[in-house]
């Protein structure tokens, strides 16, 4: 996805650079010249995961009983809160744009950046991104208009609205599976 290009420097010299989703990198000095929000969020997420792992490791070793921890407990909580709010701002900006999404590795401090732009031609990827954003907007409007599931109205009707994008055939298959599970549960209860 990145492209290599020459950029005119401050002294009028040409610099060979790579421009990609993470920013602009000077290839001769191997230095990041300009970072994107995606790259900043990625760095912050990795740092946050390492920090959380260290915190949990120290907690297992009895850190909560240490005097130094008791003195600085509030500062640590504020720092974690600040980190969480910063990550939420980055994530909000990224999800509104819709181009990239992140998947974290469960055990290792890794975050994978995924995008339709990586796997399909640009025209098809942009169409897919628009579809994803439309589905997200429809879901958000249903949730904001009706409140969280389980408060008012029929949950089944709301679920059917959310599942409307799978089509009539998919909906019939889903209802048949649901009916089969109900019959199987009744058979187990009454004959088992």
C-alpha cells in the first residue's frame, strides 16, 4: 500500500521516502518523518499492553501492599485513565473513517492492522468500507433509538432488524435452526 517517492527537504535536497498508512519514513536515515494517527494509536496500544502486563505481574508479586504503591495509587489510576481516554479518542477517529481496524494477539504484545485495502483492489475496497460504515450507522441508530437490548419493545424484532442485512434466505435458515434447537430442547426435557 505504500509508495516510494522523493520529497524536497528544507535545504532543497531530494530525500527518498516511503509514504504508507503509518506515515512518511526517510529511507536513507531510516527515521519516521511524519506519523499518522494510526501509527500513534498502534504505538500507544502496544505501550499500554506492555504497561498493563507489568502492572499485573507486579500485582501478583504483592505490589498492592507496598508503601510506595499506596502513596502513588491515585497517580497510577489517573495515568491508566489518561491512557484509556487517549486510546478511545484514537479508536473513535479510526472507526469513523472506517479504513482500518485492529486485532490484538491474545498472548503476545502484537496488534494486527487489517483493512479491505490490503486484500482487494482499491475500488472494491472502498465499496466494502462504505458498506461497513453504513451497517455501523444503521446499528448505532437502532441502538440509540431503542436503547440497549432488553429494555423496551420486542427483542426479537430488534434482532431481526439487525439481521436484515443477511437476506431472506439467511433469515429463514436462522429461524429453522432456532426452531430445531427448541424442538431438540423439548425432546431432551420430556424424554430424557
